[in-house]
């Protein structure tokens, strides 16, 4: 028996918004410690790593480990049926062919149950992110809205954005046929609010170029968290991380552009 | 010119 309850179904809606442009289907690995998804996009350029800890749920029970293949589009359709204030419960038996989504209104007067067929997926298990945390040359924390804005604005100029980070701050730039654009963000000396701060932790400067198309998918996670963390080292994939309240995180890995 | 890298180049996919 697997059962996981979240008082705020809105969190799950936002999680789906954050992955639906990158993944058409994904395996949800459920265990005693929580729910995990690790999946690459079709082009193997980016990877989504979603982690929802069991202790972050209002109720969580997982008697045996389950791997459930789910269509992200179908899941999105079902979550659209949940009211903004509804509680959501995910439920499945031990060898499931289906998963149930149960939505309950705050006053408990409305109970809606949706059943979704699971899909058989080739078990492409990615043992990538289980190694100990890599130390990165630069780690930048900045407002997620600002990051979304910069990615959107600079995407108008070209297909890629260059991130250059030094101890002073981070510079984003793009160029294309009709011109070029640069946005510099200085490290904030004393931001009034923690969520408005720009913080740079630097071992050595980095300069990396990434595809706009993927960055603009990652920023869909913005509504999950006021701050985004960008971890960078030269010639290795970017890690773009959004915390999901007290329950977990979503990390996107994106391979940099490489010189031919 | 530069081309988009693939994660396979950086990580060993099990």
C-alpha cells in the first residue's frame, strides 16, 4: 500500500508545471524516504531530479518500494481538476496498474477520486545524482522571478545565454542578428528581504553558455520558490535548484554548450 | 561556434 497526502494540492500542481515541458512521462520512485523522479529529456541535454521527502507530507505510507510510470500530460489533466484549496492524496496498491488521486475540499463536503493508468516504462535508472555533492566554482542565489525575467528577456536575442560569474556578481549575456544584451547583477550588500538577495559564493570565476530553450523550461519552477540557486563550474553541467517548501527540491541539470 | 553538450558526456548513465 502506498498513500501520500498533501494538504496543499497547489504544491503538486506547481511541481507538474515545472516538469511538463521537459518530460512527457516519468518514473516516480516511491520508498519509505519519499518520492523521487530522475529523468532526462529526449535529447539527453537536461535532467530533472525531483525529490519529495516523506516527512514533508501530511501523511505518508509506503509499505514496499514502487516504481510507477506516469504520463505527465495525464497527471496534469487530473491535477487541473483539483480546487486550489483542496487536499490531495495519492494512493496505490502494492503491484499497481493504476494510481488514485483523491481531492478533498477544505470543508470535506466534496470528495473527488480520479484513477490514472500507469504506463510500463523502460527502466532507465539514472544513478547520476546519488554521488556526494560536488563542490562548484560558483554558487549564486538570486530571486527566481529575476532569473525568469532575465532568461525571457535575453532569449529574444539569441538561442543561448552566457553566464559569467565572478566575486562581484553574475553577468548574463546574449547576442544575435539584431544586437546584443547584457544584464549584470551585483551581489546585494544588505537586502531587506532574504528572498530579494543576490548572493555569490565563488572559488574561481566561471563562464558558461547554455541553451535558452532549456533555461526557459527550468524557470517554470519559479512559483515553487522565491529564490533559485545556480551552481556552476567551468565545463560541467549547470545545476539550477528550486526548493519546494519544507518538502524537497527540484534540480535541473543542463549540459553547457561546447566549442567544436 | 559552439554546439549543445549532452549530459551523457559528463555523467555516467547507469
